[in-house]
């Protein structure tokens, strides 16, 4: 039964991860009012999270085709 819902679950997790990443970047820039080393560090981490989210969305989509 889980296998039926697994593609959609993976896609949803990926989409939420992407949305979270975008909101965090905007929140950080709005509150810092500058881009310094700390902001770049967080942005690099969030970029990795965004790539993971993108991979999860694509994986979920491909699994739903099978």
C-alpha cells in the first residue's frame, strides 16, 4: 500500500523542501539587510537543499510514471 503513495510522498517532500529553501533565503536577506559571509554560508546550504528538493520532485514524478 505504501508503494502506491511513495511517488507522491517523495514529490511532496521535494516541493516542500524547495519552498522552504526559497522562504529561508528571502527571510535571511530581509532581516540582514546585507549579504556577508554568514549569509553566503546559509545560501550554500539552502542551495544544496534546493538541489535535493529538485531531485526528489523529479524522482517522485518518474516513480509515478512506472
